[in-house]
C-alpha cells in the first residue's frame, strides 16, 4: 500500500530550526515529484515547496524562500524540509505529498498525515 | 504569481443538489494544470480532478471539471452527506503552485 509517513514536527522558538521528514513506502519513490504544503490553524492550504523526481529542480514559495530547503534522498525513500529562522507565521500543519502519477506533474494524489509545527516563545 | 479566486466562499446546498464551484485564475494556467481537492475536517486533502478535467484514481463520475480560458469549474452532481466539505483549486503549471482560498459546501 502506498504511504507517506511524516515526522519531525514540534514546538520551537522563533529564530530556531527544525527538520521535517517524509518517508515513502509502497511505490517507486524515484519516479515521483514531491511537495510540501502547509495549513495554518483554521486556514486554507498554502503550497510551500516542490522537488522533482531526480532532485535537480526545486521551487519555493516566496514566504519561505531563503529560509527553507527541500531535499530528497532517493536511496532512503525520504524527503526532507530543513526549516531555518522560523517565524510565528510558520506555525501550521505541514503535509508532504506526491504527484498522482509517476513521470508526470499531475496534482498531489497521495498525502502524508501531516505534522504540526508550532513556532512560539 | 498566479492568483486563484474561488467563488462562492460558502455554498449552501441540500443532499441531491448539484453544486457548481468556480475558480478564476489571474492569468493563463500553463497546460491547464489545475487541480481540485476536497478536504474534510481533520483529514488531508483528497485529489479529485487534475489537468482541469481528468478525474483522479477512484473518483466517481459525479465529480467533473471544466475550463474556459482562465475560468475553471468543478461540478458535483447529486450531493451526498460526505460531499459537504471544503474544496480548493490549485494551479501547478507555474511556480509558485498557488492554491485558491477554498469554497465550503455546507448543508
């Protein structure tokens, strides 16, 4: 069964760092583009970042550009989000997601369960 | 950045009704790379439609998508209790891959 398992969330002070992980199972990880999407409490969805299947293409939302770094380790079926210089407005439930179809940008068809990041002093 | 505007913000409907949700893009969406998602409380989003009108795996044909220029529409036929949720559109043709603010379908 295809699955994305997330970990790494928690409570952190402003200005500190956190790393999120997303471990895939049940599918050919190396054939899919991956995404991070977040949702602040009671708010809508916000796209955060994208990494291509080979890891060579990366995009970021302006709100996180220069502070967050997306990466993937295809040998470990794992995607990461390194979050530095965290701000209170980064407080959200962070989802990892995968394209619906391999080799194709096709919308986020598989989602992790989400991990909560709270930035507060 | 492509801005997506969804209307209405809240749609009140009854079981058995047809719901029509709109998503307007501020500029052309490359290759009509527009997706629709359903989100129920406490759950991650669920992909319904990709490429403006293609249904995702396992999505019933009561859900359909269409496009005219920069105006995208999600139609839900024969509303059932489980369809009452929040629906988001997202364009993934040009980075940043923006989401719309959502339409809540209420009973």
